[in-house]
């Protein structure tokens, strides 16, 4: 799933302190992932200064992938 890969890339990029978040393609990655991650950030506050919303977002993506796969398998046989 491409969205999950981009979220994981975003997580790794946050570990680089000197990264310029305003430079392309980093800016595009940030903008795309923030649209999705901001949904979870509204409900999940940082824990000890650590943003755990990407972890929850990845779990939700995984659950959605399983559900969609199961529905498609049951419909298509």
C-alpha cells in the first residue's frame, strides 16, 4: 500500500534534524502525509513529546487493507 510506504518514509525523515521541510520533494511528502496524519493528531496527543499518531495511522491502514482484501475476495470469489 503506497500510503503506508509514504507514511513510513515521513517517519524516517523526521529523524534527520537538518532536513529542509520546505524543499521539494520533501515538502510534497509532508503535505500528503499531513492530510492523513492530522486526522489522528486531533485525537492523539503527543506522549512525552513523541508523536505516536503515525503508528496508529499505520495500524488503521493495515486494518483497512485487510478489510478491503477480504471484501474483494468474498465478492470475486
